[in-house]
C-alpha cells in the first residue's frame, strides 16, 4: 500500500507534506532523478532538465485512510482505489488471495484506456 506524488517543484511537495503531517500522516519526500539524468521509459529517452521528486505515504493504515477521503475523478483510479479498499476490508495479505481480482481489474482498465 503506497501513494506517491511526483513533481519538480519541491516547495509544493513540501507544502503538501506539511498539510498531511498536520492531518496525522507520515509523508516522506525524496529526489528520484537528478537534473541531467537520462533514462529509458517505454522505448523513449527521457532527460530531466530539473531535479524530480516524490512524496510518498507508505504506511498501510495511512494509505487506506487517505484513499478513502481523496476526491479521485479518473474512473480507472476510482476502480483501483475501490479494489484496494475491498482487499483491505477483507484482510487479504497474500498475493494468491488477490491475484485474480487485481488481474481482472487491470485488464478491464487496459481495455478502457485509449492506446
């Protein structure tokens, strides 16, 4: 269970982290790519012109709590959230217990998204 926010503006991410801390969450911020770093993604070369950061909430209970109050608008993300909440409520902890459901939802989302 993890929620990640990415961006180049570390001041905005720090503001979000401060807000989340005041609400009882434990966010972390780290740099994931340095300015000038190059990597391949989907057979494309990406060169970062600025440092790139991520804010992360990784404690299971905090992730579930935040997911249950976030105003999510994209249908595929709503589906993913609903599956995570269902899995948490059922107390599933092993991949074998959730693999079928996760695979089904991923396939349905992939079929709905434009290529």
